[in-house]
């Protein structure tokens, strides 16, 4: 398991078996609601091959866009948590720390991540091509 996935596992506030996902997500919502917050689950299913690459380059931009459209700016989570389906089970991690960990893994600041992937984002910089 990669260092990033280990970090996210350590940040999890709740864990469950993927076979009980619907019940477990409701439990996580209830757990967060008991803290006085209406909770929203953002689900990410990691593929078996290259899960970290998927998380950093596919899931991160979509998560940041989702949060930005809700007016949430990491490191805040805005009562959004990530339900992360992985080979090691279902992990529940507050969204802000997920964005922070992924941004750090890509050597990006939170401001840069929002600039690239937020509602008015510019996307990733274009790569130079070898073509003339």
C-alpha cells in the first residue's frame, strides 16, 4: 500500500466492510450528525490497478470541484466526508484532509488545487509536446 493510502487510512474516522456499504455510510452520516453537522458522503471507488494515480489525477479534481461548488474551501470539510472504497475496506475520511493529503502528494498547495480544479478552475497546465 502506498504512503498516501496509508495516510488516508490513518485519518479515517470510521471503517467498514464494503459488503455493508449502504448501512455503513448511513452510520457515518449519523456519527457526523451526532456532532451537530448534516453530513454528505462523497464516494470514491479506487480501482485495483494504480489506485493512487486514480486518486490523485481523477478523483482529486472532481472532489475539489464538488467542494468548491458547495462553498467549501479545504482544509475545511464542510460536513462532507469521503467514503473511500479500497482493497482494505471502506474508509470514511473528512474531505478536507483528503484534499490536503492528495495536494501534498502532488506537491501542490491548497490554493493551487482550488485554482486548477475549483468551479472556475483552469485545469492542469498543458504539457509541452514533442511534436513540431
